C-alpha cells in the first residue's frame, strides 16, 4: 500500500529522483577526486619506492610494488659520496633570493601600473611590453646573457643565476600583482591619506596586507620556476660551487646508463622545499589564485 501511494504521488517521485541524482553526483565527484589523487600521488609513491630499491630491484620483472627490504644506499651515494647536497643548498639560496627580489621589485612595479596615471595610452603599452618579454624563448637570450656575465666576471656564481632568474620572473610578478592591486578598492587608500597617512604608508599598511594572498601565490610560482630551472644553470655555471640540483639530476642520466635509484632519491629530496613552502602559504594560496584573475 505504501509503495502504491508513493508511486502515485508525483511529489514523492520527484523528491526521490532529486535525492538519487544528488547521490550520483556526489559519488561521481568522489570518483573524479580519487582518480585525480591517484594520478598525482602514485608517481611520487613510485619514486619513493625506487629510491629504496637496489639497481636489480629497479629493473626486476614483474615490478616490485612494495619494498620488503629497503636500502638507503641511493641517498648515501647522492648526498654523502657526491656533492649533491651542496647542489641542493645552491638551489635553496638561489630560489630564495630570486623569489625575494622578484616579489619585492615586481610588487612595487605592479602597484605603480595599477594606481598611477600615465599620459595617453602609456599604461597599456607598458603592461604589454612587460608581458611580451615572457613570450621570448629563454634559449634566445642564453648567448647574450653568457657574454654579459663573462664581461662582468660573474660566470659560475650564484649571483649570476639570481640576476638571470629575477629578470625572467619579474614580468610574471608585475602582471600578477597588477591584477591583485586593481582588486583592492582605491577608497581604502584615500581614507588612510585623509586620516593623515602618506601614500607609501597607505601602500605598506593598507594595500599590501590586503594583497597578501596574491603575494603568497606569486611567491610560490616564482620559487617553483627558480627551483626547477635547468637551462641557465647549465650554461652559466660550471663547477659544484654554483651548480644547482637540476644539474645534478641531469648528470645521473648518461648516454649508456641511467642511475634510476639515485635519480629517484634526489627527486624525493628535491620535492621537500617546494612542499614546505606550499604548506606554509597554503591558507593564502586558494584565494590568491583567484583574487585578481578577473581584471587584467
């Protein structure tokens, strides 16, 4: 009787349909998240597994998915017997300084483009000129940069890498921060200056804290770009005193042999600093990725 009454009631049928549809959408979302998580995490887990295997275990067939007898020899070879720990220190110093200089200079330039008035259509032209430098393939500038650093005697130094990375990160930072500052109401600065604050004070105490999510997102991108860069590090540095970790990783891939265990160990260690930075700034990251993305 109850089933007959429910079947004859259109409202009950529609409500059951809505509940079933919501449940199906929820399970579809769970399945999509699981697939995305597996696609992201499984390569990292495989990298961890390979870093704990011997060379014979790495090439065993069928593959060994779970390491029963792990070995840390790949980490010892990479960071004790070889100078790759020094390479990692170079990468940390170069990435940190590049991020600091790029965000500091680019933030001020982005604020100037977002707030100051320029004659005619100069603001548009400046923005386009800054962005157009990102359209140039980096390989085009390698020879001029190398000649420049040879002339000022900065080859094979971390200073050369910081200067080169900062120059190539600046357009990205300026363009991103310009969009973030345009989302901050101008009235807040005007109110601060009416209360007696200066323009610089309003920027430092009002605008900059509001743009903190954008600063965090931009800093993470700059850090990752500097951390992973190989081309300029390969051309501008020669010895372990200035080589970065990507060069060490590339050095384990030879013409006739690939040291997969050592590459995996170095790859796992190379993941640690970006993950630490991302977790430290994660509360700003989600809002920073969307804040300022509408206006250009």
